[in-house]
C-alpha cells in the first residue's frame, strides 16, 4: 500500500491546519487508502468512515481541538478523527485486543470527548458538555456529529428540542448520507446555501432586524410579521425548517466532500448567536467502488479482499437461518409480521422485506418505538416478530415491561448477536439481554444451540406462547455437535452418563464448548454428564430434579452473572434439598473489552479449555478440603 507521506506527518489537528490547501486532496486520498487497508484486515465500519473523510478534515481545520469539543454519534464514523489526532501509528491495532477501539474512548485520547457506541446520543451528550462549559465560563465550541440514520432515534429529537434553549457556540452537524432527512436537494437549494453563508447575508439579516427594531412601536411589529409571513422577502432573510422551529439556525445542504464549502460554512456557524444545525450531504463508501455500490454490506464488515471487495468469511449463519424460517412461516400465515430497527440485512430479513412488503416494517433506529409498534400490531391479532441485536434491545426495556409484558401483548423477539460478539467491544457485547428479560414477569426465553433448535424455538414462541417471548442466538453459525447427540429439544437435552457424579449445565453455543470439554475430561478419566437448556425461562422443574441427583454441578453461562439463569437454577436446586456442590462460571459484574470471540471466551473460562480447567481445579480443591 502507500507510504502515507502526508498522513504519517499528522500528530495533532494543528498539523492538519498547517497543510496547504493544495495538499488536502492528497491527505484525504491517503486517509481512504489507510482506512481500506486496515479494515480489510481487522474488520470494522468501512463505508460510514469513507463518507466522512472530507467532513472530518474540515472540522479539524476549522476548530481548535481539544479546546473545542466534538462528540461523534455512535462513534463508528470516527476513524478519520483518530488518524488526525495522533493515532496513526496505532491504527493497525484497530479493534484488536489491547489496540485502539473502533469507537471514541475518553481513556484512549484527550481528543475523544465522550464514549459512544450506540445511536442518537451525541446531541444530548454534547449539549451537556456545552452547558458545563457555560457554567465554567468557557467560550469554546461544542460540536455534535450525527448521521447515518441516528436522527431517526427519539433521543436525538428530545435533545434537539432542548438544544433550542441554548445560546451560542453549539453546533450540530447532520451527516446526511441519503437518509431522506430533507427534500432540499438540487441546484436551487445549493445556490441558496451558498448565499446564506456569505458575509453579506449575515449583514443583511442582522441589519434588517436592527433597522426594524429602531422604528418606534411599529418596528417590532413589522419584524414579527416578517418572521411569520410567507413572503419572498421573509424567505430571503429568515429560514423556515423543522430545525428552525426547534430554535436552531439551519444551514444547508452543504456538499460534504467539498472542504472549501465546509470550512466556509463552519466560519458562518461560529458567528451565529443561536445553536446551529449544519446539514451536510455525503456519499457513504465514497472512494472505494465496492462500498459505494453496496454501502450496507460495508457498513460493518469482517475481513475482505480489497481488489474484489468479497468478504473472507461470513457471520450470517444464524441470522440467515432466522430470515429463512421467518419467510417459511410467513408464507403459510398472513398474520406474521417482521419488524427491524434499521437492520434489515444484519438481521437476515432482506428476503422477507421483498417477499412480504406489506408485512415488513423498518422503523429506523428506534427500538423503543419498534417494541410498542409491535405491541400495537399484536393487539389487533397479528403476530409481530422484532429482530434486533442484543446490545440494541437494551434501549427498549421500559417498552418491554410496560407495553409487552404488562399489556399482555404477544410480541416475539429475535435477538441476534446474543453473547460475546468480539471486536466491537464493550458497547456491543450481547451479554445483558438474559438478565434484563429475566426480570420481566411472564417472559419466555429460548437460547438454542443449533439451527434446528432455532427453527423450533421460533415456531414455539409464535404459536405456543402468550405475551413476551424471545429467541436469542449468537453471531456466526453452528459450532461443534458431538457424535451421538440427538435432535435438539425445544425444552432441554441431556448428553452423557446420568450415573456420573459430575454435571455441567449450560445453554446456547456454550454447549458446543461443553461437549469438547467433556471429551477433554474423559481423556483424563473424568466422566461428566451434560444438561443443555433450550428454553431457559421459565426453567423446567425436570431439569432441576435431574441436576439434584449429582454430587457436583457446574453452570457455565455466556452472560452477566447477576440476574442470570445460573442464579435462578441455583435457587430452584436449593429447594430440592440438594446437598452437593454448585459452581457458577459467568461474567461477573464487568464489561467485556474488545477482542475476538475466541479470546474473550478463553479469558472468561467459557471455552472448552477454560471449562476443563475450572472443573479440574474445583475437583482437586474439593478433594483437599
């Protein structure tokens, strides 16, 4: 790849500001080359970052970071920001264990003002920072960069509503990469935008207001009439957009790939005495043809071949099976509906969206709305299934409790990316959904290990349950299935010698690791029996009675220990007057940092080797006590 002569010289935003104008295009080209090179090897969010290269460069040339502050919404489009803030030498470690994060981290750099990883938080966080500055008599600027669909989240509108009460030095940059936020596209709006950001426009607007104010009595009235009128004069001096109604000065749309135009717009925004919303139009995936052609596929991608753009591996196993099963069921039942929160491809619903258009609903990045919307469908006899990543379901806890469970509406959740997901780190690990749903009365949770279990669980949750039901499944495909294992039950399976003294209990993909651990222990003369749960809530009392026969029981759980299924199982086991030993191995009150799935499971002692080590250590300890 390239030698990055310009990019490698950037140690801080000050170095970006020192570059000559004629060097900027070369810097942007080097940034794109570096982004493609590293993401092709490490995976990550490629197309969003390719789309904001010029925008990021313009921001760093127009503002004085870190004195000024910037909050990136979601944070998955902050790669260029990292490259321009002294992290070029570390960039090859992106999303790797011990490396730099794929999202902003305050612990990583003084240029990262707020930790982000989920959508629609930037305006709220930035507004809080701006108010803190005001309280401290700090007149520096605060910028929120939101886009890539994040404005569809309700939290963003709550923040915009509040932001209009603030005064100067607060700027929201709306990165519109074809989200249909506004119809103001084409030659005329572009021309009007150019007019609005020229110095003479500021003088005309302020001069008009000032002149009218000086007219005794009638001046103030005329000014208000002008503001409220629909006249052409009013349209010249005053803008009238949704954001103006919220109290923000709207500027745009601006060409997000024209650095000169961007810098001119930022100069204007810095002079405004009200909060500013700068509408920037960018092309997602710009500069890399495969990403331009398929921006969704390259939004978040694993390793890929740069020349062809083809992925080197697939993580769509369970997602694809979920999608195929949904199509199969919907083909026979016109009451089945599918809901997604801007994740049609990621959740495997692409085919469903084309085959059953009237029964497919993409609500945007709005998980709270998705749950209550689904409950509304359910209240009229439909069978809604909401497909959502585990980590994003967290936003909808209130709606799950109030509208689904308490309202007794039959909503099914297809929880994708359940468990450890790896390189995206703490913000994206799917380890909280079980503990969260476990607290909701009447909820039913399935966690199958194999595709057949997923199909059966989805059918059972739709047709044999009432109220809130969830089917959770991991990223990727099926793992090891031991020889002699029977077909996966909808409820539970046992595998091994029930006369053994040792029992290992688990669910989901950990059963595959447990099966390997069983073989490893067997080679050392220790025979254990396995109990695999599929419906993990409510726990079948037969499983508890079965476990009570053993002298030593281990429960391995790929989720948070507090509120988890292992704790429930322990409580029920105690009621049987179980007198043996019971051990829980789960994630104990911590966040799981970025690393590969295999590295994380190994660190947590949840892979085959870890299970074997834990069991051997406990057996040895009990022999000596």
